[in-house]
């Protein structure tokens, strides 16, 4: 059975805050991570918060609700996964 996307849409800034607030990450900052996995988070908007991920090399945003990709300022980014979104 396929995993379903949560119904409450959020922007990337909220997804980052949620990740950092999760006790499984014990005070880590997502901006320090080289591999960022935000799959199935109901992200619909890539606001300027995405550009805080300056250390990120591999960013997975697959299976969200993203419709548009803004200009990115991620100097270390090598791979961006956006499959199964709503990009036109």
C-alpha cells in the first residue's frame, strides 16, 4: 500500500522547524546536515527557508505537493529529488 501525503499543507520553513523539533534529532540543525530527507511532509511551498540548507549536498523533497521551484541558493547541492510532486 502506498504511503499517503498528510493533508495539512506546510511550507519548507515549517517542515524544517518540525524536523528540528522532533526529539529523534536531539537538538540538531537541519542546516548542518549534508543529506536532507523531507519526503511525504505535505510541503506545498518552497519559501526562502530552503536557502538555509547551505550545507546540504543531497536534498530529497519527493512525494510532496510542490508546484513551483524558486531560485535556489544552495552552493553545495549536488542532487535534488523532486519526483511525485505537482510541478508543471
